[in-house]
C-alpha cells in the first residue's frame, strides 16, 4: 500500500500557470517543476508572471535581505 497517492487530476477551481507552455491550466496538467499555483481564479493565474516579477522586485529592494557587509567592508587591519 502506497503512503502517498499521486494526484493526476486537479480539483475544479484550482488554476495554474504553466511556465513551459505559457498558458493557464485548470488543475495540474503539467509537472510541478513547470508551473506556478494553485491560484483561486483563472485571472489570478493569468497574471502569475507579473505577480512573480513584483515579488522579486520587493525581495531585491528589501533592506532586511541586504543588511550584511561585503567581504571588503568588514576586513580589519
């Protein structure tokens, strides 16, 4: 008996954005490594790349992630 069953069909209402095919899918049609989601609506999945770009920009400009000194800045003597 398997501990985990592989889910081959998605639940109705789960939306994904496939990175390989560049399209919105209802239910996971493509492998997890090739998709973003799940999203609650088709519209939300359609904007997956914009959402990812916004989150990346927030991370890149977040001072909490860039508060360490570089190797040359903390060298002593």
